[in-house]
C-alpha cells in the first residue's frame, strides 16, 4: 500500500541521497549505530531536499524492514545475507517505490549505482520481478521480533496492533508552548490541534526552523507523552526544582516557563548543548550542570525533583524506529540498577513535603512497573488522579501513568510515570 505522498525525487537524480540512505541503513542494522549518529552520512549532501530524502528513505526502511525483506526474499532463488550491500540497496529502492511513490524506472536507475561493482544483474532482476507483479506492502508493518510478541503479552493484542499502525509513517509533530494562554493562537497559526493547554499537534512538514513561532521561541518540539512528567510535577513559580538527566531539555523548558528556579543536570556538557540552545532561543533561564548524578551532591534541598531516567527508549519508536532494531530483548539489569540507584539518591535531595516524578520513555515494564514494585513501593506515593490527565488517559489502579501508542488520536510515545512525596518531618 502506498502512502499517497507526492514523488520526493526527480527521475534523473537522487543517487546521492539514496547512497546516503544506504549508508545509514548499513550503520544502524549492521553495526548497531543509533540513527541520529548514522545520519551524519547526509552531511556531505549540499541540498537540503536530498538530506531530507536520505533520512526519509532510511527511516522508511527501518519502519518496514520485515516486509521489505519478505519481498526481496520472494524474488531471489537463494536468500541474500542480511548484511549484503545488494539487500540494503534493494531495501532503499523498494522503500522509495512502495512508500514514497518513486516511479519504477527511477527506482531501477537509482538503485543500480548503489551496488558499486556488485551483483547489478541480480538487483535489476529482483526489482524487475517485483515491479512486474506488481508487489505491494500490507496496510501496516509488522513489529520486529521480539516486540511483536512481547508487547502483545505485556499490553494486549490491541495495544500491539496500535503500535504496528503507529510504526507505518512518521507521526505528526507535537509542540509544547512557552505560554499555555496562547494555545488557541498557535493552534490556528500552525494548522494543528491541541490535546491540552500549552500543546499543539501539527501535521506540517518542512524545516521546523521556518515555522511560525520558532524564531521567537514560542514553542519547542516535545512528544505529548514526554510533556506529562513535568505537567504532573506540582512546581510553582519561585520554587527550586531539579531536572535530573535533563537532556534534551523539554522538561527543563516547561519548568522554567512556569517561573521555577530550575537546575538541569546531565552527565556531559555535550548532552546539555541542545538544552542551552533552546533556553537561548526561548529566552528562558535555568542553571545547567554537567555531572554524574551518582557522584554529584547539591548545595541544598529541592522543593521538587523530576527524574526522567536513562532507559531502553523503546517508547519513542514512532519517531525513532531504529530502537526496535538496536535494542531487541536486551538484558536490562544494568540500566534498571541505574534507574533504582538514581531514584533512591534523588529522594534524599527533596525537602519535606516535596514531590518527585519518576519517568521512563520505555514500553518495557522492567523499567517502569517493576521499578515501582521494587523501589517506589517503599516510598510514600502521591497518587496521580484522573482529573490531572488529558482526555483519553487514565491512571493505573496503583496511581501511576502508563501511556501506550494508541491511547489518543494520533498516538503517543510509551511512558511510565510515578509521583512520590517526601513526608514532612
């Protein structure tokens, strides 16, 4: 099934963009490089449209990888090795044809140069075979193993099906507003919808830096689920708040926009650079500290703390499908030990009566619900109530929040959120 998008490349060009897409795919799938790092393969492309095309092609391959490989295998006498350059070239070519509406003759013409002295005749034959059928993709992609089975087990068949549907295409862009009072204005200006005050969801495409409001710092990109932990922290203007593991900084900006005195801590200055840039663009203020939270010691207690802990990040697969190919059913013992250690350490930095919100952008209960059973169960919980959540979301019976991809129209990232309080002395 094709996406209905207009053709994204010219028939007589696009080889350079496809070569960059192939390099990204090889880096992610063969060497385990995260997409955002692998995407440096586009840096040498002089045209912004070619850089965008290369990224889109590579992401499309990652979204539809099992289906693309099934088509390739159906047109070869013997399966190509998974890391064969010819297979990578065929994936890019089929992604362009079946999802981006590249004309068949351009598909072949731009695929053959990617093989670079390899089995050009084989690539030509496979594409010719599939084009003549003609081949097609199913309405939605299949979640890669083991997530197809595991998410159905953890969250039910309907949630797994919603995740598959969410994987098919790049989702709309969620924005958090510096001023919630201007929600209606920015909904109209950005041709979007709002799921809550201070939020806009838009299907706009193109360079975000050219959208209305970017230059004046009126908003920043942040998945709606990712905005919930800060929304659920009852911090007020003037209160001292710690944002642990703060990069890329959306939550720091949310808290700073309320007038909180925010300390944003992350493990390296490089990770804080994006936070620094967004603070400058929005005109908001926060104190940035590059340090290891397990060794750092604050100079005083905080009114509130937000801990968006390091995790497998499987909950962000809608925008970052590479996580489904990089993570697998990983041994999470090291990261869950880190999460528990950070949580225990952070609770010691709270003032009496203060609140701590713990969150992970993971769909794995080992990083959310199981952490709650092991660590949060021993601390006083501040139960999250239904009236604190946007329409379509409900707290769990334990007073936590679990977001799943299909819970609201247009989808959400997968998050676990819990809130604790420190008893007054």
